[in-house]
C-alpha cells in the first residue's frame, strides 16, 4: 500500500512540474512578444517622424517604390533595457497620389523581432518572437 501511495505522489509531482514549466514558457513567450510589438511600434514612430517632419518635406520615395530602414536596439547605443536583443525593419512606400489635390498616400509596415538572447545566436534555446504593424498615412 505504501509503495502505491509513493508512486501516486511521484506521478502527481511530475505532473505539477510539467504544468509549472509550460506556464513559465507561455509567460516568457508573451513577454518577448510584447517586447517585439514595442520594438515595431518604436521603429514605426521614428519612421513617421522622418516622413512628416515639422516644416519640411517627406523622406519616403517619390515614386511607387519602397524604402526600408533597419533599427537595431541592442547595438545602437540607446541602451533601452526593454528592447535589448530586439530589431525592427520598417518599409515605407508611396502607393498613390490623389490626381486633384496632389495628396500622397503612404503605407508603412514595421516588423519587430525580439529574442531571449542575441538574435544571431545559433542556440536552440533562444526564444524568438515577431510582431508586425501597418500604418497608412496621407500628406496634407
């Protein structure tokens, strides 16, 4: 009888450890996903500031081409703790011009990518998450 109880307790202990392990992995993935979203959002805001600077003209291409800018938050010297091991790529394209008003319509797409350690690492234990946001804007 004692052996049966010990086996049941070992089985319950193993199950609890597995549940706690799965829960902590899900939380880590959620945190890294949030960091990737914030990296994409930060890069998008930087690109919008360049596209629509105060008292100046835009820097997006003047034809239906796409320009791309890369943001590496780990090595840029900005020392943003929450975005360490994060990168973002932003593309900007002029996709239409209104024939009567001359307003330009831009499409910006930002993809943030974060990892639990250096993204260049070949380790299989690195958890990587990516988030993409898209904004459409019009010149005035």
